[in-house]
C-alpha cells in the first residue's frame, strides 16, 4: 500500500486531498490503495456530508474562536480536530477487496484492522456503534466513509493529546447517538488515548502495510476541489 504522510497548508486543502486521492484511484486502470496520515496545526470543525450545521455545531463559539467549519465528502456527524488529533484515511480498492461493496463489511474491515493494531499497546479497546473505537467505553475515534464505483475512502480521527473541552464548546447535540453513549455529554463520552503520535502513526503504517512512501500527489485535483467545493460557503454551510 502507498503511504502519504502529508499535512497540507490549509484545512480546506487537507479535506480536498482525501477526496483527490479517491478520485485518482477511481480514474486509474490499475487498482491501488493508499494510507494517508495528517494532523491539522489549528482547531477545525468538520461536518458530514448531510450534517445540519445549525443543529450539530455551536457556530457562535466557532466564530468567536476563529475556528473554521468545513464539510467533508463522506457521511457521519460533526467532529473537532486539530493538534493532538491524528487524522487518517485509507483509499481501498473494491476490485481487490470485493467484500467492501457492502457498507457494513467496509466498517467492519477497517475498524477490526485498527482495533487489532492498537490492542497490543492498550487493553480495553473496543469497536462500538457503527464506526467508533472506544477505550474503556469512551470514544477516541470517529470514522466515516465515501463509496465510489470501485473504491472506498474510509477516514477518521484518533484523539491522543487533544483539548477535549473544545469538543463540548464547539459542538452541539449530535443528530444521532450510538446506543453505547448512554446519553452522556461530550465531556463524559470522549477521551484521549494514552499513546503518543509516533506510536499511533507507526501502528497504522504497519497495520496497512503501507511500505511505499510517495511524494507525488494529485495537487491539481486538490486545488480544483478547494476552489469548487471546500472553500465555498454554500457547500460548507448547506443543510
């Protein structure tokens, strides 16, 4: 698997690069897969493709802090990212892995791979809800996916040294809650993993056997997506 260990200069570019890597895989005649790792140098809120910003985001608090609210191409709810939150994404080929054409199987494949990779470092990690990972029943990883004809983009968060109080400050009540949340507040529900960034990074690289580092990136497509979508208020704020 190819490895893209690259954080872009802006939040918009970071979201666009994930989609550009998916587009690149979809346009290729030969199946190839990519693991991408990145970490924003500033806080941001990322909402799902169908998230109602007015419901799930405290826009006044975001404005007051200068925190951008951006919409990703995949589903799921709102998350807060930034320093102390490692972001990962895998572009997986359905031609190589036909079982991924089932959304449930896709969630299970990626969550079980990440769980198995982290389990030797830390006990009491579990796959919870549709696509969460929890430690001692507190969520540290939220995930989402976007399916195309022959490829899937699966991406998510890994909290390890994040100021958790920002989550309660910047997010409202989620539209949907997993059963295991038990109506807990953000402060009660989320946690940081007691593992360092380098450990998480190397664990994911080994788990996905991402032993082909690449430096050539689909930057033209990334810039096009930023211009047409990720920097467009109509996309980011739409209901």
